[in-house]
C-alpha cells in the first residue's frame, strides 16, 4: 500500500513540557488508523500537528511525497474534526456548505454535495434548521458532514464519539466505515475507546506519554502485541 | 404657587412645547442628533477596522496602543474639552482652522471620546469569538480573509452593541461639547420661552443653561427628549446583546 503521510523523528514541546517524543509514523492511503492512548498522552496534539495548527519542535513531515511548504494547499486536501466541534451561528446547510464555498464551488454543485453529505450522516431534510439548536449527537454528525463534504483525502477524527450515546456511536462508526469504503478516504482516529478500535480500525498506534510505543495491524495488536505495555493498556490493566 | 404646582405646570408646559414641535426645542434636538450621529459614524469607521487590526495582526507597539485605547475609554469629557479648546482657540496651535465654537469642533470632541469605547467594546466582542471556530475555518480550507469574515458574522451583535454604546455616550455627554461648542443659540426677536434657534446648543448643554435661567419647562421638555433618545439607544443595544 502506498504512503500518504510520513512523519519522521517528530517531537513537540510546549515550553519546557515535552508532549510528543520522536514520533515515526507512516500513514497509508485508504487505511483507518487508530491512535489510542490515555488522556493527556498527546493524541490531540498529534492530530493538530498533522493539520498544521501546531508547528513541531523538530522532525520532518512529508505529504504525498512532498515536503510541507504551502500549508494551505495541503490543508485543503484534509479535514480535522475537533473533539468538541465548533459550530457556525448559521443554518445546518451553511455550516456543511462552508468548505465548498471557500473553494469557490458553484451553487448547484454545493446543493447537491451538501444533500449527499447530510444523507450520509442521516440529517437529510434538516438543512434549514439553525445549527445551534441541534442536539449534541446531531451537531457531531453535522460537523462530520461538514468535514467530508469536499471529499478530503485525509480525515482526522479527534474522539468523534466521546460524548455520544450508544445509538449515535454506532451511527458515527458506520459513517466512518462508509466514508472509507465508498470514498476511499484515509482516516486517522484518535480515541481511548478500545472496543471501537476493535470494530473499525485497520491499524493501531499506541501513544503513551507522548511516545508511540507500537504501531501494528489491529489483529496483531489485539492478539500478540510487541510491547508488554500495549497489552496492559488494551486489557485496561494500566492505571492512570 | 406651591412647589408641586410649579413642577406640575412645568411638566404640562414641557409637553405642550414638545407636542407643538417648538422650533427652538426642535433645533436643539436636531443639533444633538447631527453632532452625536456624525461623531458616531466617523468613530465607527475608525474603530471597527482598528479593532480588527488589533485582533488579527501582530505589530510593534500593539500593547501600547491597546493601553492607550483602554485609557481613552475612561477619558473625562471636560479634559477632552479643555485640551481641544487650547488647541482650537484663535491663539492656539490649530487656531487657524477657525473651528472653535462650531459643530465641527463638537464632532471632533465626541469623536475623540467615543472612538476608544467603540474600539474597546468591539475588540472584546471579536476576541469573544471562540478560537476553535476560527480554527474550523482554517481546517475546512479557508484563509485569513475567510477567518475575518466569519469573525464579523459571529461578532456582529457585539459590534452593533459597541456602536450603540458610543452613540449613547455621545448623546449624554456634556462637558466636552460645552467647552468647545459654547452652547450658542440665536435668540428670537421676543426672547420669550422656547424662542430662538440652536447653533451649537445640544440637549445636554441646553438643559444646563435653561436650568440655570430657571426656564424649568424648557429644561424638562429637553430632558424628556434626551431621555427618550438615550433610552431608545439602550433598548436597541439590549436587544442586540440578547441576540448574541
Ligand atoms: N497549547 C498547549 N500549551 C501547553 N500544554 C499543552 C497545550 N496543548 C496541549 N498541552 C498538553 O499536552 C499534553 C497532551 O495533550 P493532548 O490534548 O494532546 O492529549 P490527548 O491525548 O488528546 O488527551 P485527551 O484524551 O484527554 O483528549 C497535555 O498534558 C496537555 O496539557
Ligand atoms: Mg484530545
């Protein structure tokens, strides 16, 4: 499988505080890669670096074989769904259409694409509703639609189901699989929900205290991980 | 005549003056609205871009400018009046402009007073737009221009509130315009109650002079109009604050 994003020797510190240490990670085109780790291990920081919101202290990143220079061009090929989505104070339609509008897509195409994205997340017919009146689960799914509406090549998901009830969790997981299978989108999902990883991931990276201790296929990680700490974390034996 | 009778008569007469659209009262109201309105428009044209520059750009001296604006928000009007008077009197450095005791001088005074207020309150509204929302603009492929547009949309009610706060302050202000405007009116031929036409006399400055002349009914009429104007502005401001 060919690689889409390559990170080498990447470290990140906020002042004195080292948050990520010597991360080596290759993201393959079309995979669902789960980054798991306890709270505060650096998952969000890693995703924010991948979307260029933070500049790593050192290390190199290559996207699709290119060195990172024109941040905006590369950013337009990806999408980050925040842990708590921020919602524009407009209608559902205008929220979802946003990424298309800034790309200058014409009106007809916008209407069509927004319709498709909303149907994928099960919010068809809610175009006109004020986005701030949506329920938590609906808001999360709307933010999801907004993130996929312009067909990003990479979708970065930061704990997309953390605050949802089981029914909404199942919906989001289903959407994640469909987006990958039908659109071929590469998906990186940060989570500490281990059953979820079992359900949807192809590969898993385990992040402990800013160190990526192991990256492996899901089957391998769950059956016979290389690192003893991986096993402890997966089995929930690790006390934090 | 007892005091209450005296007051009662004054109020009745005040309403008569308002209802009959007394030219003197009308002209004073007109000057107030014109001066404060113009000052608010000019201040807004300066303050809003300034607030965005302060919110989005980094440059040397930015902190000093913010400190200056914060100080300006609490500037005593009489001080601004005195300062402008010194500048504008015929012997002053800007005396050649021949602006002292004109409506233009009053507009400049109020402009100086309310530009910092509109800037400061707008800046607070802009800063209150959540950072994740602006990051959402970027992650969805927007650039800095899109970030500014989104900020304007999200902060619009706060910005309108800021403009109205400036207008309210300008309408109610008396110290600065009294000094640089001079509270001038052309008196009527008879010189009775409610005669003459305002040149630089506003609702606030007129209330001071009418009261000191014991023209109670005129002062009350002016007071009622002033309060109605300020109240309207505040109700509007409240309405926009609630929408936020
Ligand atoms: N801007 C910042 N300044 C200082 N420290 C930061 C900053 N952002 C994150 N951190 C620190 O970096 C560490 C990792 O944070 P991060 O948000 O990446 O963790 P996480 O794995 O996403 O946790 P969670 O599962 O709770 O979301 C934390 O200790 C956090 O306090
Ligand atoms: Mg996080």
